[in-house]
């Protein structure tokens, strides 16, 4: 991230949302994550809320926008007890300052 030009929009795909503090201190504009399995099976969602700062949803930290998806149920048993399978669609508009 130290060599990424700050003049360009920076979109990061991070498998797990574990480095949010560090990423919020970089030039990253938007970060997409998953892997938390939030909502796949109860009570995993209670555990992921303790493990991750953001285990599902949206959070803005400094100037970085974080999105964590519940995923599409491709791991483990073919059931979901708390959340629906989802594919995240986000429209991003970058403007010049």
C-alpha cells in the first residue's frame, strides 16, 4: 500500500476484515471483505461479532469505507440460520477534489 498512488481510487479486496485499523491509515478508499461466515449458522454470528470489528455490513473508518458480506453459502453445511446468502452490489462514485 505504500507504493499505491494516492491520485487514483484505491479499492482493496481483503479476504478477512482483520486489518481494518491498518487499512484505514492507508490510501484505501473502499475495502471489500467476507469470510466471517456471519449468519451461516447460529451461534457463529455471536462469535464473529466478538472476533471482528465488523463481521457484517458497513463501517466508515477515517476516510475508508469497509463492506463485509455474509457471502453465498459455499462453505460447510448447505444451510443458513441467521442471514441470507448475498452478493454485494455497490455503486462507487469518485470525484476530483
